[in-house]
């Protein structure tokens, strides 16, 4: 009950003076209880007014020295910071009876006013007393929902109703705060009010209220959640109930209709007419990267049907003159392609009734149906990627020099296509074999032809012995392989004569029946060795020691690859089964490993352990050539469909890189012995030069960069370059073409 209401009641009822003084004490003192037992509302007061209230708290309800003191003490209240001006309050002597009550009522209901007694004006606000314990003190800070971080660097925490700044209170540091909480037994009941910048201690009654609310009970202990049932009708003494009708019999007998419905539903369930939704099973596997795996997909997004083109001025029955084409333009339309020709030619009619039927209406209606039927059903997000960003970042070609770029020298003399070339280990001479039946020895630096071997049949392949002290040349021609002495040694070597001497025609014994058709004989014409095979020999390759060489016969089946020993004049077949037609073979540059390429695969064997090691699968149409890196861990394979495959033997049996460079067949591929270069020649008349750096670090992949395309050879009967070889010491490339010319490309 507010103070004003109390004053009105006191007007109607006379109150003794002792009770009036007691009531005044209840209004001012916050520690005393109200008449009805409710908790009074807290009074916000400043420190300077605490002394005034202490006098009232110590009083026993009796009158003071004078009536004026008791009247003034009962009417004093806390000063308010919310008002700008001075708030009047009652001051002066006490007034007995109804006059005193009327004066208090006027002072509480008005905003401005001065007391009759006294000369000074006291700026105080009268706080109304409330009998409700749920009333709260109005907050002093008026910043609302503004974040406190905005006032973090300021000296105040907000503003009051009058707009004055509310200064921050000095707060203890963490150490002092911890010590204070340790000494204070009630610190656990203290919470911090950031809005008012003060600590609030929770009372026992409030703590009990909070505990009841956490348990789901009513906040007030006096509340009874299960009150006694109150019967609205009193049956005691009643002669009849509300209805005198007896209980019907159907309430006590089971319903036959419900029993029939239950049986009907059971039969429908057993027959499968009624089915129930099965519980949704959780998938065994789920996508780890989906934000919400339980959320189902929305399906296809809606795409509106394509709208037809709206008619314009051209479709009018009486269009303007500029829309009507002339006869010359109509004749020009007939010469255009059908897809470029305009679909509608405007015409002019005098009236709408003279417009004939449109001859293309059925066709356009059908095309419209196709547009609706064949329109897109789903939206696909287009990925906008710059094509330049997909290109690998390759080093500049200037940093990868030297490599062959220009034609420096031409070697002319052959009258037929040059099928094969090979350089000697010193790099001073080059040998070439042609379809004109000759083998020529050239001097590299001058281009002078030093020697010519007339063999009489087209030469397939030439190979120079890798040992510099043995200037021997192996030549394959038809079914024969010749080992010839080039005569370029500085002094006569006895070992060369012993190697090229065959005393009698040797044939293997019965234990080597696999190569019984191979015969060694002396080639008297050029003082060499002739090895007779049973099929056409396509290629010859030397071992690094210079005593062994291999030959490949594509039609030889299981004897397609043979290994010959020149010192002992012995021949043995490869002790492995070849799966396919052999194309070429080569030795490992440093180990006892042998490579054999068929049309589809490259097989790697260990000759010492007689064991199959690995099968390389290039995945091309047909393999044409093979070359091994000087390090021995990388292989390049050329194919008939213009693809060049780079294999890293330590990485995988699949190609590390596939280079689609030539539009026609690749005839040969070659590695340089000392420079990080490799090249390929093709029937399109060009040779491609690449930079291929192999690093010793196994974690770093080889660097492959295309460098140069070498032109200059003419295409004859669909054949261009037939062979290419690198100089053993310089970054030079030799190319042999079907135009009977050998070219040297230098850097």
C-alpha cells in the first residue's frame, strides 16, 4: 500500500498520535516491516543522509524532544539524482490532526511546492512505500542495451535520467579481491551488477526462491500446487442428482461394431493392404565433410521454361517500309546457310483479313515443344577459373640453355631415306645407314664423308660400340647383322682383329637348340663378322662393356630377342617369355638390367638373377621406340599415336607424364648422356627438344619443360624424320630424314 493511500485512509479514520509516529518510522526505516507483513521496497539513499536515518532506527516509537523534530524526522526521505531541479519536501513543525495529513497528501501528489514553516528549501524526493514485495527499484543507469565495451576506456559507466555521468567505482585488483572473498564467508552469495557497477548480496529468502525455481517449483513457499478438490455441487441432502436417467447398458457391454472393425483392420494388415512406415535406418557410411548430414537434399532446383521470342514490328501485317526486304536481299537469303537464314521474311498486306495462314506454324509449334521437352532440368554451378592459372609455372627457356635451336650443318650423300644414325663415343664421327644399301662414316665438324660400306640391301639400324678403343659398327640389314671395323683407330689394335676373326662357321650344339638357326661367319668383303638370323632384324643395341649386343626380330616369336657375345661368338636367347611382338630392346646404362618393349608394354628383366622385375604400361596404341635415362631410373617411350610417355621406375608402372606433341607417329626418342635433354622425332618432319631434369632428391619429381621445335626436313611419301641422336659431349642433335639428308642442330 502506497503512502498516499495510507494518507487517504487516515483522513477517513482518526489515528492516535502514537500510531501515527510508529507508522512514520515504518516508512523511513528500511529495516522494519510493514503492517501487513510484506517486505518494504528498498530505499536508495546517499551516504550523507545515512546519519538522518540512524536516529530513526534507534528510536523506540516515542516522541522526541519536540513535536517539530518528530514531524520533520518522519517526513525526511532520500535525495533523488533523477530530477534536475529541487524537489520540495515538508519541513517545519509538526501539525496535529487532519491538517497534518492533508499537508502530506498535497506534498506527495504535487511536483513543486514549499512548506509553510522554515525559510530553506530542501531538495528531496518522497519515496512511496509499497506493500508488494515484488516491486523493484528503478535502475539508475539508462544506457539500455548498449554494450559495456563502449565504456571500457571511459571514466563513467553510463548516464542517469538527468543526463549526468555515472562515475565508475574503484575496483580492487585480483589479489585483493581474492583475499576479500577468502575472509568473507558470504562472498559466494555476492554477484556483480555491471549495469549499476556494484556488488549485490543475495539474501537467504532470495536464495531459497532461486533453489525452488531451479527444482521446478513455485517461487513462493506458501503456494500449494495441489490444493484440495472443491466440489461445485453439494450432494448432501440433495433428493435427486442432476439427471435422474439410469446408466445405459451399452456402457457396460463391449461394442460389437468396434470388434468388427478391429478384425477388419487385422485382415487388411495381414494381406498387406495396410502398410506401416519402416523405421529409418541410419546409414553405415556418411560423408565426413557435409555440414548437416541429416538434412535431405532438395532435389532439382526449379528452372522456368524458355520463353518464346515476342513478335516485333517485322511480324506486323502492315510493317514499315524499312522492315520489308528488297528482292535482291531475298535472293541473297537463298544463298545463305539454313541456320544463318532469317526464319521470317516480313510482308505487307492491306488488311488483317487478307493475311494467309502461316505455313511454318506446325514446324514452329513442334520446335516449341522440343524446347520445353529438352530444356535443362538442373542448375549447375559454373566454376570461373582463369585458364592461365591452370598452366604449370615453368622456368624460362633462357635459364635452361644450352639446347639445340638452329641447323648448323647438313650431311648429304645418301640417295635414299636415312633410316638410322649413330655417333661414336668420342663425338668426332657419325655413322648413317640408308635404304640405298650403304653405310657412311662422317666427320662431325666438317661434314666430310670418310668411308662408305656398300652392303647391297636397305639398312635397318646402325649402332656404334660404346668403348672408345673399339671403333666397331654393328649394322642390321635384312636377316643379317654385320660387325664392321670402321678403321678409325689411331694404331692397329690386336684385340680388334681377334674379335673380328671367325675361324670356322660356328653353330651351337644340341643343348642350345633354341638358337640353332643362328650362324657366325667371316665377312670377307670388309673384314668383319656376319651373323645370319632366321628372321628380319629390326634393331641392334650394344652393352656398355662393348662385348655384348642384342638383336630384335619382331617375327621371331619366342626367339625374337637374342643376346650375342662377340668375343666367344656365342648367341643365346632371352630366358623369358615375351607377351607380344617385340619392337626394341636396350641395356641399362649401369646395371645388369635389360629392357624389352613390345607393342603394348615394356618389360624389365634382371639378367644376372634371371628374374622379371617390372612391367611398364604406357597405355598407348603401339610403342615405336624406347630410351633409358643415363641415371637408369627414368624411361621415355615413343608411340605410333604421337604420344611420348615418361616413366619414373621408382614411382609407378604408369606414366609420370604423357606428352602429346606430335600429330603423327614418333619414330625415335633419345636421351643426352650428360645434359638434361631428351628429344623425339616424328613423321611430321619435326623434332621436339625437351628439358628433363632428374633430381637426386627422391621427394622431388622430375622437371619436364618443352624447349624447341626443330624444322627443316621435307616429308617424302608420308615419312619425315626417321631417327635422331644426341652428340655424346655437346648439346647438339643429329636428325636423319626420309629426304636423304642428315642435319646437325646446335645451340
